C-alpha cells in the first residue's frame, strides 16, 4: 500500500516560533484508512491524533481540509 504525507512548517525567529505539522494517510492494522496528524515544536516530540476514515477519498478530503487550515495560519 502506498502512503501519502505532507510536512508543513512555521518558523518565525522574532517570535521564537518553530513549529511543524505533519499530515499522512496510512493504513491501519485492521485494513481501514486513517489520517494521522502530528504537530509540535521543531526538534521535540509532539502530539498525534489518528482519525479513521470511511475510504481513501474521504481521507484525502480530510487531509486537504486540514492542510488548507494550517496554510491559512502561516504554515508552508
């Protein structure tokens, strides 16, 4: 199975801000499709949320929605 992922970063030295946001579409152990969101400060372990989707198309839509929201907030 193939895996899709996207890495977004937001770095602002003046505000001491160095963050990352990773979105990926991954298969689960039970054959489902999940959107995995990981985020935190660069160089540190962050947090993670796994969202199970009905199918790959739904996972792609969710990933696009999350990516657009982060881009509006300055991630790129």
